[in-house]
């Protein structure tokens, strides 16, 4: 079984519980944010992954019609990208 087949099976099972694809996408985005945030101390690339998952959360917010949530998640993504940028090159922090 490939990862794609496994993912499709999982989505199908979740859809049977009454969740639509947008809700499943939102669940994935928020779960990815939580996991990446928890792992930030292990590797700086998780900060960038957190930023990406915030963008997914932002897209979810806008798609479901909760534009304030989408806007806040977009801002958090920008904050995370800045944190990643400063973490990857500590000399930048003293320059700002």
C-alpha cells in the first residue's frame, strides 16, 4: 500500500463520519500546525514548516468563510517566517 492509497483510504473513512473535504483539510492544517510547533526546538526547519501549515490554516479559514481566522493565520505565517529567517542566521538579529 502506497502513502497515496493510505491517504485516500483515511480521507474516505473520515468522509463516512460526516466530515466534508473542507473540514478534513482544516483538521489536517491545524494538526500540522500543532505538530510543527511542538517540534520547533528539534530543528529550525520545523519553524518554516509551521509557517507553511499556518498558510494552510489561513486558506482553510478563507474557504470556509471565517475571514478573521484566515487573516490571523496569514499574519502568524509571516511571524513564523521572520523567526525562521532570524534563527537560520543569528547575525541578522543584531542588525535589526
